[in-house]
């Protein structure tokens, strides 16, 4: 990377120690922004502070095509009697299939070993600079993916919410209204599968044999827009807990459509997940998710949207 954040572990009471970050284990770290010497030299010579103008931009480890990396390592490894230390840097949203393909390709190419590192997969001493927006590409959607089915009430009208799953993680959301008092999706239904028939046309088949085609026929334009935006955020790696928290902050009462979507999605949040941007109103302590609800570990305060 052209620049990164280096972390130094320490104790809050130590002299000259500044606690900039606390990890999931409660350890305190001091952060330093680091630029490589050639980067600084280039900017000084060219009198610019814009990192995107330097000749190293888009030529760093995350941008290198991993197939070229494997081919280069395979060519060199024929002359090495043991192994080569080489790490392929991958984006945070890389799929398990792509990681498996890297290992398989390396093996077929004759590499004696290969290592991959997925961005943000662990708390480390070196991290990316988070002051810039990181643009991501959503993983390609398989033609058919499994879904979980939830039944919620919005504005006193029963709705179904389908959460499409990619490798067990929420990938997309569809929702619709059970019109004229009839349950389009029976309340007994809990799982199903969503198939993409054509651009913008999705077909759902549930475990009881019930079918919906197209799914979007059961929601209005505003509701479809909300589910599209939520699906976009999920596909591009937005943290689920953060996304749900934002939906819960939207206007309207507890039966609004956006908060109904949040009630379904929050069931996918792991217990103990920290709630960012909100402290306990009773004791000002950190809050976590417990069975989907926001709770305080210290005083026991809880609220459930």
C-alpha cells in the first residue's frame, strides 16, 4: 500500500501513550499514519499531496492480478529447494470459491506453497487507511440462492420478507404485501430459494411448494426501492449490524416498512455484536445486540425495535 496505519500496543496509563483504538479483546493501540519513502519523495518533488497522482497508485499489492502472481511464483519456485514466502492480498468481500481457486491454481502450477490474506480478516498491527471511501465490487450472484422467510407487520398489514443468502450471509432482500387479507406466503413457510429469471425478474419457490413470480409484484415502488437499496448495501459488504441500526433510526413508527425490514434482518446479527454510535441512555455504557435487540451489558437496559 502507498500508505497505511501502523498500530502499537500499550496500556492507557503508560507515559506518552495515546489510546486510538480498542480491539475486540479490549487491548489498546496507538496509531501512526505511515507513508513509504519513495511516495513522500515523489510528492515533495512534484509539490502535490494528492496520493492518486503518484506513479505507484493502483500498482500495489491489492491491485495485482493474483493469476500473474501465481505464475511468477511458479516460475521462480522451480529453482528454489524449499519454498517462497508470498502473500496474495484479497479484498474483504472475496468468495470462498475464489480463494479455493487460488490454492488449486498454485498447486497445478507447481508452487510449493501459497498464502492469501483477506482484508480485515483479523485485527492486526498494519491496517488500511480508513479516511477514504473504499469502492468494492459485489460478488457475482448465482442463478439460484437459498433464502430465509420472515413474516412481519407493516402499517397493520402482514408482509413477507425474503432474505437471500450467499454462503450463509445475507445477500439480498425482497418483501411484499399479503393482499386482501390472504397470506401469499403461508405463515408456516420458513425457507425457500430465489431464482433470477431475467434482469429484474426473480422467482421464489418455498419449502411447501408455494411459488411467487415475479416477487416484486407484491410491493409498491417505494417498497421496491427500499429493498433494492438494502440489497445493494449487503452485496457490497456493508456491516449488517450497522445497516440494521440505520434502518431502525429512520422516521415513522415501529410498523413502518423500513423498520419491518430491520426486524427481519436483525435476526441474522450475532449475539454480542457491538452497537456503534449509541451508548446506554441509563448508564452511558457500551451496548450490544442480544437476540436482535439492543442491550446494555452493564445495567441490563434493553430496547427492541
